[in-house]
C-alpha cells in the first residue's frame, strides 16, 4: 500500500489533532490557529546526488510567547523501520534548524512494528570513537499501539489511526465497524469526514466472509449505511457523470455529421457507452494505484484495455478488499 500521499492529506487536515492525540502536553503549548505548512522543504543528499521532499513541515506559534516564538514541526512517514532512519532524521533536523533558525520538533510515524509503540529513538554522532553529539526524536509506531485505547477518544483522528493499530481480540469486521462508528459520531464537514472514513475503509480490508458479517453489522445502523459511500463509489458516480456528458457531445457531433436522427441517436448511445467505459477505466486505475502503489506498465495497459463494463464494475468492487494484485486478477 502507498501511504505517503494519503497520509500527507490526512495529517494536514488533522494536524492539531495529531499533536493532541499523542503529545497533549506539547499541544497545549502551541497555537494552531495560524499553522503554516511549508510545502517545498527539500533535503539534498550530496553524496548520493539525490533530492528528497520532506513529508510534512509546519510553522506553529507558541502560546504565551511574548516574541511570538515559532516552532517548526516536522513529521516524516516511515513505511518500515530502517536502521539508518534515525541518521536521516538527524540530517533533516540539522537542515531545517540551519535553514530557518527556529526550534524543530521532529516526529516520525511508522507503519510497521518496532516493538516500542511511542518512543524516542536515539542517534549519536561520533568522531575517533568519542561521542560528540546526540539526537533524539519522537516516534509513533501505529501497529504497536492498542487500538482499543484510542478508538473512542474525543479526537476525530483517533478512530481513523486506530484502524492501523492492533485490534485486540476483536474480529476484523467488528473492528472495522467500531472504527467507522466512532468516526460517524464527529460532526465534521464532508471533506474532512471523507478522509477519516476512507482511512478506515482502505486500511482494514476484509475477506469475502468478513464482508458478509460487516454488511450485517452495517445493516443495523441506518445513518452509517447512508454515510458508507466509499471513495471508489463516489469516483464511479463522478466518472459516470463525466462519461455521460462526453458521450452526449460525441453523439451530437456524430449525429450532426450524418444529418439523420437515426444516426444522431446511435451516436449518442455509442458516445455514452464509450464515455462511461473510459471513466470507469480511469477510476479503476486511480483506485489500484492508491491501493498498491506504482503499477507495472503492462498492468496499467491491461486495465486500460478492459472493454467490458461489467468486468470493470466487478474489479472496482474487488479493489476494496483485495490484498494483492493477484487477488484482483491482475498479474504483475
């Protein structure tokens, strides 16, 4: 799964909630009302000749500071815990500190188990066997945390991130339902609620047997049934609307050229079908890329070549629960 793009959007939308959830004492000292995100922060690895964009850097004011002290908060997403990551965080910290001359709070969010949950990894710089500098940062290893301790907290981000934590003894269908139900109790604008809802839908995939139990649980709650228009379903609706408009235009042009009503009707139908088909192909490609990351060229070509609308509808439903491309019937 590709975490970076989705979680950058999620954490930007709920940045203050992230700090309040995991570091409440620090959050109390910060004034989030004038938070400014620095979108073009880069780090240059001179030795390797590479440029890297930092995941999330925000300027936040400190409460009660007469001089309006500004703190930089750097959040870096880490798919797997790597031995050299602490050294990279130190490099990022040093770059930000020198570039902005501001205090920096470095945080990493890890999507694999480290055995620690919430901890402060240490990096030491040494010369000729003597330690000359020590650096520590804050780390959130989501899969190490107990979801039951977070899911019902009075924080809208909590149930979404709980979906990536340990579910305890709960069955996956029950756990997914509990997370979504916790999201539903917050009164948020549609865009922000959609981010939370999609996080749970995406990162708690269910097997077909689990889907049946989940459907029964959802059937008990009318409000949640109404809310459960997943990201893919919304895209399909939007794609169909775009396809209909495109189809109508294509049909009109063909009909005008033929100069006959019969030709115009045929053209409209063909245009509508082509437009709907193309919209579904684009939607499926977007969904598969978000779910599994960058696709091999032959897989992308195979999806673009599917000309059967029913087949596309089947794959659009399957992408919600598939764990691999093979589960989708799309071989790498």
